[in-house]
C-alpha cells in the first residue's frame, strides 16, 4: 500500500507530505498501479471533486473504488 498525503498550501507551517493539488501529485509521482486493485480515498474541495473523479476515471480506476468527501 502506498499512502500519499498532500495539502494545497502549508501557510508557513512545517509539513512532511507533498504540497500542491491532487492532480499535481498524481502527475509528478511515478505511481505504478493496477486499476482493478487500486483505490483512492481523498478529501477534496467540493469544486474539485469532478476534476478528481475524471482524472481517476482516465487512469482506469473504477468509480466504486474511489471515496471522496468534501471539506
């Protein structure tokens, strides 16, 4: 299992994870995965949910393997 934590910005606070959007993290991280056995659990701003779902759908990850909640 690979867990990637990311925030849009740190507001000057110390942060050990990635900084930037989920899309940026997905593009920059050389993730090897099998779409049929990969799941995504993401907390995302309501306005970015569709973009996130489209990105994961393009990667072949089935909708039932994607869990999101808004903040």
